[in-house]
């Protein structure tokens, strides 16, 4: 009983925040990131954790909802820090939101389609491609 507040009010929200930030890092809008976090949390509760304890309201509500609120706050703080010129602030921004280092995060990776024409010998050839720009 003594560890329940730690798990319910610290560990579960933090885990939920990281799930939320994961989906945000993949480019999901906030509402969809919350939905995906809730689905992932429920799947975990009903397939893995059910062997050690039954799924509870705290697990099904606190993890995704309080976690998404915490994730939103962490995301806002990290974006402000990541947009600073000083490298230490950017480093702290990545520590707060490590998932900002990966994926298609808020303009971090830009995909630009390209079409190039080239004359080879007597023929004319088009080359289609995608150019990726990554901002660290």
C-alpha cells in the first residue's frame, strides 16, 4: 500500500507522458496522441499487467490523461528550450523530451519531393526523389 501513490501519481503519469511524446514525435496531433496513448495503456493493462493485478481506473485513466497533460507541459517547455541559441538550453530541451531527437517532430525533418531531368546520350530521363532535411 505504501508504494501505490508513487506508482499511481508519479510513475504512471511519467510513463503516459513519454507515450504521448512518442506519438507527438511521430507527428500525431495532440488529440490523436492522447487517443493512441490511451489505447496503448489499455492494451498493456489488459494483456501484460493483468497477470499481476487487475486493470484499475487509476491505470486506465491516470496513465493516459494525466500523462498527456504532463507530456503537453514537457513538450511546450522543451520546444521553447530547443529554439534557443545556447547549446546547453537545447541539450536540456532534449533531456526533457528525448523523443524530440527522433522522428518527424514539429518540422525537425522536412521531406521535399524533387524531379530532376537529365539528358543521357540521345535520350531524356526524369529522376524522381525525396530530399530529407534534418535539423538537430
